[in-house]
C-alpha cells in the first residue's frame, strides 16, 4: 500500500497560534483586501488561512524528500511550540516553562521572522543570483559530456548544468532556512533574553495579530531591542535584553516594562495593534470584526523590508 501524499498546503502562520483567537464556533476573524482597497472581514477556521501551496517544497529533490522542510522540520517545530504556547497561555505562564519548551519557543519565534512567503521569495531570489556563475571547474567537467554523450543521454552540457544548479539552489535554500533558527548565534541570543508575559484581560480592546506579528521596540543602541509577540487576545509575550544593553526597568516587573516601552498598558496595547496591522502583508486577525475601522485605517501602511530574509541568508554567509 502506497504512503499518503504529504500535504502541499503549507501554513506559514501555524494553526495552533491562530487557534488562540478563535471563538466557540472554532473560527476567528480574518481581515484582508481581496480586491480593490477595502478591508473585508471574514470568519475562517485556522486551517483555512495563512497558508500557501508548496511554499517550502524543494521542487527538484527526489519525491520522498520534496516536503522535508514542512514534514520533517516545521511540523515538529510547530508541535513543540504548540506545547510551549499552551503553557504560556495558562495561568502560571512562564513559571512552568521548561528548558525544552523554552528552546522550542525560541525556534518558533525565530521561524516567524523567516517563514513567510515574502521571506522565502526573497531568499530564493538572492540564492538564484548567487548561483548564476557556477565554479569554472564544474562547468568544464559538464561541458566534456558534449563530446561523449549518446542518444540515450540527449541533454546538452548547458541543460545538465542548469539542472544541477537548480538542485544546488534548493539545497542552499533548505540550509539557509534551517540555519536561521537552529544552533546559531541568534538562537542563543534569543534564548538568553529575559521573557515576560503581559496580561491585557481588563482592557477594552483586545490584541490583534497578523502575518507579521512581531513588533520591535528599539532602545539606546542596536543591541537593546525588545521583541513583542501577541499570543492571544489578552496575552503579550515580551523578550527584553539584558541590563548591559541599556534596558533598565527595575526588577523587570510588568509595570516597569510597560513604562519603559510605552508609558501605560493602554498605550502599549494600542501600539501593538497599530504595528502588527501596519506591518501586515495579506492578513490581520482578531476574534471578531469589532476593530474593522481600526484595521482599515492602518492595514499594510508600514510593511517591513526583506530584512528577515536577509537574516536567513546571513546565517549561511549568502549575500545578495
């Protein structure tokens, strides 16, 4: 009996993450601009949004290896991150987070910066440019095929070279994607940050999220960046740098962190919603459509550059 074919619908926004915004019907509100300029709300299940067909498929690999990024890596990464997410959303939160779950959450957070369709497209383009001129030794070896190839091997040297280059590019993409959030300096750095959870349960407005959910708050220098990620309508995950990098809230308590970032909890919530909405490429999410006017005003107004893709390529030393 043949094995079932791996799914080709690849979720760049994990289902477990979006599930935190669903209501009793199992759906959340997706804001998008399907046509024209008007933002439209639509109730969807997490399985119906935040995916792209064959996004991580290694098209020129053997059939059994084409889906290895999705099946053998991201599926496991998201599974472990889902466990960490459940703990972070529980009443005890960070208190019960084990080193294993902390490592899983670190990898998940870093993956959110490099797994979006725009990131993958930019990475493929950069790798394509870096492989346009293959080593001369390889070219000479393949060109020698022209003098000995038979009717059973009708490909020319140029055609063979193109096939090898394409496979090599797919390998480079896979290596870059993996290296960007496993076992590199960024992983160690993010793991070592001080983590916090801010609760917005008593606020009149709920946290939104999007296909660009991370927000950066810059401090006194390039290393004093605070990272914030909404993980539910009422919970905000924050990772702050060490004191030596200029972040000085006393005892890292919630009140001091909020004060250092935005001054008040209400302002922090509004800033987060504004940022994740302005950064959105295709989707903004909420539990309901109550913030349609707010989302319509800010949707995609300040989209990020291709910096996440550059981070992924830098992990391998690949330059555009």
